[in-house]
């Protein structure tokens, strides 16, 4: 007699739908649940360093802005330290180093205020080229093992979800006024096509006396933003 196989059925998957804002950014969806939206305060009032704003728009393959995007940001403080219990160093009181924003439903614009991060120790020694293996495996909580390498240039990590995106997209924001550090950054140097590296560089400007970095994210087409498989 054949054995009955009672396999559990796979749960169906779907893209981020109309409830993503209700669940993750309820205030934007018209629900007054929290005193302040979770993730809107990235740096806190006590963080040292230069106060900046990062903003942009997410553009689809037809050249139009995507107006229902949710973006999460993760960064180090001005000293290059992450808000993590195993980090080498301390962060200021109130510094989370993490934030969550959504695009404007009418314009597609997104933005957040924070402090400019400092250089961060690279996770491990990396060479150039997409197939290069790490020099040494293992290490601390970030996988850092070989310290004989360049630091990572100041950057902010972004995670992007929206309609039509089955798996969240990971990318980084670097800064155009950090050209020397960018040229040595081990992650940027892993991008084989040098002409695509500028898609990760935010452009510095000023508005009303405040530093503003512009970083538009292109999902497809010409000048498509580099996304990382992590």
C-alpha cells in the first residue's frame, strides 16, 4: 500500500500590495495609531555629525515615478558605528541608524533627515570582480576577518518594496563629495562595469541653507540602479 504523503502546501506569495502602508506606515494610510511613525527618526537629537537630507524618486521602466514605494534605510553614525550590541564602539543616545519612509502618493518623492555616516570597516577583504571570493571566511558579527583593507566609504543601505516587486531590492547611497573614499570602497569596486557605479552616487546640493543629497532610483532601463543580491 502506498504511503500517504501529507505535505503542507506552500503558502502563496504576492507582491507588496495595498496593505503594505497600513501595516508598516499606518499614518500615511490615514490611521492615527502611534504618537510618531515607526522609523521616521533615524539619527535622534543627540547624534554628532553633519545633518543632511536624502531624497529622490523611484522610477519604473517606462520612466514614470512609482508612487506606492516603501523604503527602509540602515546606516552607521558619523563615527562609522552601527547601532548594534556587537558593534565596535558606541552610538549616541537615541541614534537608531534605521528608518522607514514612503513615497508621496501624488508625486512619488521620498526623503528622510539624518546625519551623514562615517567610513565603516569593510566586512572582509574583497578584490575586484563579481566572482572574487573573500580572503578569509568567518570573523565578527559582520563577517569581518581581515583588517588589512580599505574602509567602506560613507554610505546608507536601502531596502525597497513596492507593487510589482516580488523580492525587496537592496542598494546603497554613496556621496559625490566623498570621491577619494568612493574610489577605494571595496563594494563599489566589485561592480565590474564602472559606468554603472555612478548609479549609487547621490549628488550634494543645498536648499534653504540645508544640505540635501539627491538620489533617484531607477528600477529598469537606461541607468538602472545597481541592486545587490544579499
